[in-house]
C-alpha cells in the first residue's frame, strides 16, 4: 500500500487504519482512561448548586448549561471523549466502523441496555431522536446544524445504526456518536415534542434517574440501581437552585452545599480562612469557555462595524480584569479557546481608546450637536438596552461599569435584567440590542454553529446576525478538511474576519474556580476540567447523608 492510499484510510479523530473500514473497537483497558477507583465505598449524597433553573430537561431542546449538567447524569450516547486521555471511547456503542471516504458511520450497539423505566434501548430510539433533531417544528436549532449533511440514518436491526453523509465532516464520528437520544416509546404521534412531559420527567439510560423536581427549590437525582454499567458510589445528586452567589456561599459555609463555583471575589477574599480550608479544597483551572458582549447587528444602531469596533474600544477590559475578576482570567479577541492551537495569537485585542472610538463613531455619522454632550445621528440620541441574566454577579458588575463609561462619552445604556429562562428566550428571538453571555466550546472546534449565516435564524446560535460570505465558505470548507493544519489556516482567516467585523466584543476566558468538600475523594483536574463526580466517593466515616433521611 502506498502512502497516499494509506492516508486515505486514516481516521483523523482516532488515528486508526483498517483495510475495508476504519474500525474503532472499544479502547483496551488502560490506566490512561478515567475509571472507577477500586478503593471507593458506596453511600452519601452530593449537594450542589444550580445558579439558574433549566427551562427543560429534554436533551434535544435544552440549550443551557444548567440542563446539560443535570442531563449528563441521566442520558448517555453512543460514545464520549474520555476526560483523562481525551480518547474517543464507547458508551452505548460496542464498536463502530467508518468508511474510507468518511461518508458512512456504522455503530453496533451494546445489548441488554434499558431505559430507567425498564424499556429496552434499541436503534429505534436513535432513529426517532435523529428525526426529531431534524424536524423543523422541534426547537433543536443549535443541534440541527451538526446533522444537516446527513442524507439518511437507517437501522437494519435493533442493534445496528448507519449514518450516511453527503459530505465529509471532520467531526462526524463525534457528532454521530454523541447524538442526544430520547426514549421513542414515550412519545405518541401528533404530540408537541417541545412541550412533552419528558422535559420535566426525564427518562435515560444513565447512572442516575430523576427523583423529583421542585420548581424554584431543587432537582434531585437518585442512583439508577438497574444501571447497565459500573454504578457510581454517590447515592444522590441534589441540585439546590440558588440564584444569588452570596447566598450560595453562605449555604456552602454552613454545610448546606458540598461544592460550588466561586466568583473571583469569593475566591480571593471570602474563602481565605482557616475554617474554610479545613472543610473545603479549592481548584483553579482553565476550561474552553469564554465571555463576550454580543451586538445585535440587526439593530440599525449596531449594523455598522465601525460602531461595533468603537464599542469594543470603549470597554476597558484591563480595568475590568483587575477590578472585577482580580486578574483571574485572560483577555481574548477571537472565538476559539485561548489555549488551543486553533487560537490565533497574532491577533491582538483592540485597546481601550475612547478618542479613537469617538473618531470611528463620527465617521459612522455619530457626533455631538453644537454645545451638546450626547452623541446623535440624524437627530436621534445614541441609546440602547443591555440585557443581563438575573443572579449573576459578573454581568451586573460589567453592566454597571460599562454604563458609566459610556455615559461619559454621551451614550445612554439602560440595563434590563431577566430571569435566565426569559433572558435566553429574548436572545433566541433576537429581541435585544446587546447582551453578555458565555460560550462553552468542545474539545474539537467548529465555528459553524455560532458564526455561519444559516444559523442566524430564530433559536439559532448566531443570534447577533453575523453574516460574511467569505467566512461562510471557509467554515463550510473547514468542515470537510481532515488535515488539522490546513483547517487551522482557515480558522485563522475566520478569526481575522471576525476581528475586523466585531460582532462580539470578546472579553475573557476565566479561570474556573471551584470549592469542594474535603470529604469527597478522587477529585482531580484533567485537560477538560474536573474529573466527573461519577468517580467521586466518600469514606464511610465521613458520610453525611443517607437515603433513608426525610427530605
């Protein structure tokens, strides 16, 4: 076999070669994979915080990180990326095959797996879930774009699924393998999928199942004793819905929470005591997450890139970093994870420069009237509304500081605060001028979901309305490119375009700051963040809760 033929059989994600298909059998036992510790004992609960309540736990329509956290213990997919080794490893699939042209993906399912209600899991569930993701009546826009190039999915039997692509896609294995799966037997023809009761009462194949959800108070999961794989040690996961970080920290210190994400002032000033150190361990690490301000380019006030660039240059990111984040973050200026090779470090963040910003605004038609100090264009003042989610300290601090800075140059910014579900609804419906949010990225980057013009529809992730023909073409070509170096060149150009257009003001990649009770063992930090609580355990003498306790 010559080198060219050999390369055509390489699967980029796994680096495996086969003769007819690229076979990816289960990964052999290895100390490099994350696995259950031998010394663990069963028992105890993990009581943690949700800073906002999920709008739904239907994994196909859910869009927020809070739902993703909860669903991660209830639902499973065909494969996953191991947190420790970063290898692709099987979950519900036993093995898989990939054709040499990267257009056909065959998964062979494990047998005798059941949903938590006892009903068998089969390939029919995957077909049903795929059809729902592709159904335009289903609120699955952020997912749908990843599956748009699949021509068909078929199941020749209950334990085999075949995905057929019309175009190669470098993330196809992971996308097909991590498809969100719901139990088909619970859905009836003609039902509104978006409003199905599964959104409140999820049924999965995973290690935990829903015990109850008390709106505004808590979501409680209990270990699935009929789980098909090795069970986790912790009996229950209790999510306390506490929207205030100040209240959450008080509850943590009083022993009502076992862990929580800390904000920067809590990390630096409010948890540096001997008593706190006796009870909790603090972890700081970077995850592929970034903060940004999004400018809705559909609004006339932000339709001009000179205005968007001026807004970026009116934001003093260095001062925000020092005063609000206590230096525990990195300033960024592109939509790729700052610690990945795809992040173009040659692109430098725009400086805080009010003088240059005002010159840009003037070139875009915004100026002060004679004797006035309020920016105007065609007789209308420069004023807009800034949306933030309630109960989150950083957006409130950012908004307050930004409001004052803009006031000094004659721009009026009003701050509107909404509960998280309403906030997200406003964003998805494009009913905003500007907002601040965070994006969580995958290990493999694909900017299509957030930046391609096709995703600028309602409930799509390109909610700022960014459109650029060159960037669209680059994103489309990058999806078909399996050479990471060639794909990186395309990504660098995409970053240059976004840098010039400034649809976002990119802010920071924060350090993740977490406090966890010392009674939990096997808590570690891996390349993708903390090891999953599925692998934590508590020694008998340190256990605090029992399932027999009255709630």
